[in-house]
């Protein structure tokens, strides 16, 4: 194989109570990356679309190529590639935009090199894309984009992550208001210390979320969608956050919180019909204040990256 086109999905990180440890993949949107073997050892980004000219063509600085370079260094391979990136989701949106590009790129190259490494071993390289994008190599977007489904990062050092099964009728609504929140800034404003009381409540919710997902207990999932640590701080960066959250819950959502570092807001619902109703109600809150939105409704994507051609 000389060339391949790969799709990697958007992701919701944190999923309310699991800051930097929970993430899930959705079916849409997602990025597409085309990788073609070259006759020399150069890595060249030949085309980027859908980014309004905002992304760099420098392979040492773009989140699509940095993981590829690290992967090739690790394998000691001198194969060169032309890389085309089609951004299909807004940047700085809280949808794991940089992760989708990182995962698609390194997954594609691994396919062209006859799956030199098992998929889960690509995570360490994809995380390097996050380091470039926001200064911190967290894995809660890249891991679900790579593995599909709902992923828990149990430990960063050493890296230890696992998938958690999710009920089939669990749907995700995402509303992206047309403003940009820089992940670096959204991390910088967080407090470094947490009270014991809050830590205890948060641990209870983390445990409740996992047990609820595994057993398909929607009420337990709903009760566990509480974030006492991050949401109260970050919500100040997101206009209408509380109005949107209230609209989601009033329309039948199981719960609602910030997607990743924001500004996107996500909600869980039981069933597609409710998730669509929730989407309308959430978007309406932004219409009232003339903020444009992108709205996505999706089941959990259990597959992760997909080979398109
Ligand atoms: N866990 C990360 C954060 C996800 O909330 O900062 C954003 O990339």
C-alpha cells in the first residue's frame, strides 16, 4: 500500500467528573488525513483544508505530523510521507480537534507500515500531538479517538488505560458555540489544590459513572454527572453555560457539562429522540443571544479510526 485515507473521530474529554481521566469518542464530526509514501525520508504537509488558514505547515509543529515523526523515530524508520489534512471540526472547540488529527495521522502511517505496532501502542505518539497543541500531553482525547468507546486513563506514569463498555442507547449531544477557548488558558486558570470534601464527592461520582456505564443504569449515570472541581472554574469562560445546562436537563438529558476544555457543552441522553430534543433546547439558548452554534447528536463511537480509502 502506497497511500491511505483515515478518519478519526471527535471526542468528549473529562465527561463531567473525570478531568484528564475520562474520554469518549463520537461518530461525528471527525478529521480526515491522507498519507502517501515518498521516495525520500521527508515528512511534508502538502495540503490543509477546513482550518481557515490557522494551522501551520511546519511538520515539527503540526499535531498531525508530530506523532508521525515520533513514531518513525521510535521504529528507527526513514520512510518519508506526504500528508494532507482535512479539518472537519472547529479548532479550539473542546471536541478534541487536535487529537483527531494526531490519531488519524499516526494510525494511517502505521497501516502503511504493515501495522508495525499494535493500535494501543500508538497512544504514546498521538499524545505528543497534544503536547504541541496545548503544552500538556494528556490522553483523554487521544485515547478514545484511537481506541473508540469510553476510555479511562487509570495512570499517566506509567501510562495505563482501559475501555469501559457503554449502553447502546446512550446518546451524546454536543453544542459548540462559535467562540474559541484556548486549552492552555483553560488549564492555566484551574486551581492546583482541591479540598478533601470535594475530592471525596468527585471520587464517588467517578465510581458511580463507571458502574452506571457498565451496568446500563441510566439513573446512576445521571446522578454521577457532577463536577465539583473543574466546571465551576471553567464555566466562566463559556457564555450562557448555566442556561444551556438547565435547558438540556429540562428537556430530558441525563446530565450536561463542559466538553473537554470547552467551549463546547455536551449532554448525555437515553435514546436518540431525547438527544435530538435536547440539542434543539441547548441551541435555542444560544439563538436567544445571537451566538451561532454547531450541533452534533451521536451515539458513542465504539470503533475509533476508520480507513476510508
Ligand atoms: N482534559 C483536558 C482538559 C481535555 O480538560 O484540559 C482538553 O484537551
